[in-house]
C-alpha cells in the first residue's frame, strides 16, 4: 500500500511541476536575445546585451512588462526592444525606472502595427529613443529624454502619442514624417533642434502640447507642400529662433494654426 501511495504522490508532484514550467512569465526569466510570444514580466535588469534586437515582442500574443527593471545594449549598438507582428504590448507597471538605454535605437515599432507602448523610458540611446515605422500604434506616458539623436521619429501612419516626453535630446524631440498622426498633451523641451517637427506629413494633428527652450523651434512645419495639418491649443515659449515656424511657401497653406500660446513666429498668419 505504501508503494502505491508513493507512486501516486510522485505522479501528482510531477504534474504540478509540469504545470509550473508551462505557465507564461514563470518558467524562464526573460534574457538577452529572447523572442517573446507570451505574456512576460521582467524580473531583473538585462545589461550590456550584444544581440540585436535585445528582445523581440511578437504580437498578438506577446507582451512584456518591464516591471521597473532596465535593459541596456552593448556600446550604443543595435535595437533594444523590437515590436513585431500585430498588437504587441510593451509596458512598465512601476512608477520609476523601466529604462531602455545604450542602444542605437531604444524601441523600434515595426510589423503590422496596432501595438501599445505604455510608461516606458528611452534614455541615452545613440540614434533614436523610439522609431515608429508601422501604423495605428498607441504610445502613452512614454519618456524619451537625453538620447543622442532624436527622441521619437514617426514614419508610419495613424499613430497616436499621448502624454509623452521628448526632452534634452541631441537632435529633435518628436519628428513626424507619416500621415494622419496625432500628438497630444505631450512635452518637448531643451532639444537641440525643434521640439515637435512636421516634416513630409499630411493630416497630422498637434494638440495641447508644451514646447519650450528648444535650440531652434518649438513647433515647426517643413516645406514639403503638406496638406490638412492642424496645430492648435499648444504652448510654445522661450524657443531660440521661433516658437512656431511654418516653412511652407506661403506659410499656413496646408497647415492650420489656431489658438496657440506663443511669443514669436515667422509669419503673421500663425495664431
């Protein structure tokens, strides 16, 4: 009888162990070079990763919570976190930290889009804090500061940025080259070039943002013959050249400037 009981006990223990191993986010710690296709939570810093990308999150089933931990690349090289597929999720559930640093590109948002990035920080990356080349992504509560190039560059369409920060970057703060994007209630300060720049982009809305103390312009529009852009309700002050700048010829053709607070602009049509 004791032998039978021991066998049953062993079978139950083995089954329990098997269940723990297969549970997402519990079995194995996330490490340098991983491709994530389940829900995972970081449980330690990942440092000096020499594999690019350091982590790939594959949607729609893949998600990663940085959980207050950080990821660094080896020598300002490669991509820190790549979002691929459709509807991948990258979050940081903790109030502080959750930093991606020392990569060439901190976060690269690719694939088919519909990804979510919430509360994550990129800092001191070589070329870009964040690159968004796919469409219909949502970025909220993200901090992109002290990167050596641009804070955020947007190449895809229909993306939404809400309450993001792009401060003290070596080039521009938020650079937009895709169509139908929106930046709202965000901050771009102390960047070497413009705080927020619309380049070759149409039907893009810049709403209720604050841009100040940038070395060139607070908000700028380049001369690419864009149409349908709306810049309204922003506060732009103490920028070195102009707070608001429209380089289209003539200015305000293709871009509506309305209800902004500013001290200087390059054309009287801007308000």
